[in-house]
C-alpha cells in the first residue's frame, strides 16, 4: 500500500560527514539558482531530496521508510497548502467585489507617506494578535496595505517588511496562534508563561522596528505624486463606488476570528461572501469565478490602477504549493532518516554555557527552517532534542520555548523556500530576498534572544520541586 511504513529495524545513525552531503549540495544549488541565475528553488530542492534519499538508502534505509518521511512531511504541510489555496481565492474575490479597492482608496485618503510604514506595522500587529494568524493578516490587511503603499510610491519591499514584522509580532504573542501553543507544549511549560517570557525578546524588537520605520517614514514625506494619488482614488471610486457595504465582509471575518473559529473556514467564508457581494453589485458570475480561479483582471482604463489590482486567484498559488511540496520532500527525508538530528546534535556538544545553549537552540531552529522548510518542524525537532538538556541544567522550560520561537517561528518568512517565505512572497507580490532587509522585527528578535542568553538577563531557573505533603 502506498505510504506504508516499513517494518525493517531502524538502521544505525547516519554519520555527520554523510548527513552534510545533501545539505552542502542544496545550499550550493540554491545559491547558484536563486542568486546567480535568478531562478526558483524548486529543482534544487528536488535534487537535494534525491541526494538525501540516496544517502539514506546507502546507510540501510529502504524506499518505504524514505517515502514515509516524504508523505509525513507533506501531510504536516497540508493545512498550510489548503490555506494557501483559499487565500488565493479570497484575494481574487475581495478584489472583484471591490473590498480591497475600497480599502486602498480609504487608505490613500487617511494615510500619509511619513507615517505609513509604522502605521502598517502597528495595524498588522493588532490584527495578527487578535486573529492569531500572520497568514490571514498578510492575505487581507497586508494585501490592501501593499496597494496603498504602491499608490503612494513607497518601495513595496519596505511595505512588505512592515507588514511581516507586524504580522509576526501579533502571531507570536497571540494565544490563538498554533506555533505559540506548539512551542510550550514541546518545551514543557504553559501557554501564558511562555507568552509573558517572550515579551522580553519580542517587545524590544518591535519597539526598535517601529522606531526604524518612523525614521524611514520621515524621509518619505514627499514620496508619491499627490495628483497621481488623487487620480488613482478617483478611478477606484468611479469603478467600485466604495461604501459601507464593502466593510460588511471584513466585519463578518473579524467576528468569526473573535469567536476563535478555525482559519480555513473563516477565510473560505470571507471568500464566498465576497463572491456574493460581487454578484450583488452586478459583476457577472463568470467574472467572479474567473477572479477566484485565475485572479482579478481589472479594466479601469488606467494601466497604473489595473497593474495595482491585478492579482489573486487560486492559480496564483500554484508555484508556491509546488515549492512547498518540493521543500517538504527534502525536509521529510532528512527528518525521517535522522540526518537532521545528526546535524543538530553536534551543536549541543559545543553548548557549554547557558548562553551558548540558548544560541544553539535559536540557530538550530533557524537551520531546521532552512533545511526542513517548515516552521513547525523548526519548533518540534529542536524542542524534542534540547528539552532534557535544559532540565539537566536546571533551566526553566520557558527559556526553551522562547528560544524555539525566537529562532523557528520568527525567521520562517525570511527563507524563500520555507512555507512561510513562499506564502508571504506570493501573497504580497514581493520577492523574499527583497523584503528581508526591511523585516526589522524578524531580524532583531533572534539576536536579542541570544544576547539575553549570554548576559543571563531574564533567564529563569527551574521551579523548585513542590514539597511532599506531610
């Protein structure tokens, strides 16, 4: 049966020198393909998976075990893939119904370039904190903010950086976030202890990011041609007639989020209601279905506005889904055959002090994000590996859970072939390596986490054991 796990005993651990072979090859192929040839990471990841499978086969793993690793990893990513596809549909219907154009028009009227970046970061922080999802935040509010920024003449990479910084701040501190629940479960602490402890690293990173966006924004006061912005607003108003009705669907989505309903049905409901709204406004059903499938094709008479609004659709997520499948195949083989564990365990041998242990945890999570291409594995694998070491050194498990998020969750959108990096790049229409330098919170957070580890500040000892009752 396909996907059946072999009953063959587990082979001996794969030596480090062999576990490094697929990693070194993958990094070299990605560097040449993405940086030099300006291509995508799909084929390098497939080739890396082939080499990882050959290394595993040469060390005693059979095909059923290797295939089980691939299937298991892809199964782990299926929820993310489904959300990707629904976000594509939602983007198309929210554009066709006038929801996103209305938000862009209102944003152009209310915002100025000088405070657009810090405002974008703050808005996304609040939305993600309430929703618990950086993906939902980027696919709705973030999409509109990209449009506003483009109309203002602001570098879309800057806007994407502010959106992602805010989205991951809120996601990281939201009790409804999946990774925020996963990290303390792996470390052995409770949710709210974990969230309070994360404030020491995420809080300063957010404040510094907001200051940086404010400084940059002050230099953008003259960005954008006021007459061009006014012309864009007039065209949107003439074509879509923004009104209170365009807030009805986002309001329903917000209420569903408030009731803590799952992300997938919430987003799907938002997409379906937007399709109904588009039809009620006279948009032909064929055009609505086309926007949901292939993306919205505006015809406003302005090339600039058409370019601003032409995006979305399920098909727009095809490359991203393929990239996720390729990346999870590589990561699944590496994880199932123990090659990731071999690589990660070597870092533990070098972690002599508390600071170096926390740094090793953060760096291992980043490494798993790169190699396994999934933020969940970047939390789970180091969490399983290091939990006993934190206990042996009398360190509170909340130190481990914080380090897992500082390295795993927060850096996932900075890697082009990671599920989060691929999603953000596709949704916001900005290449991962283009927005990376502007994701101030995501870049600072791991550094602050490691700095606190070496200084010992906020590093908590394990709770003393409770006394036995007399």
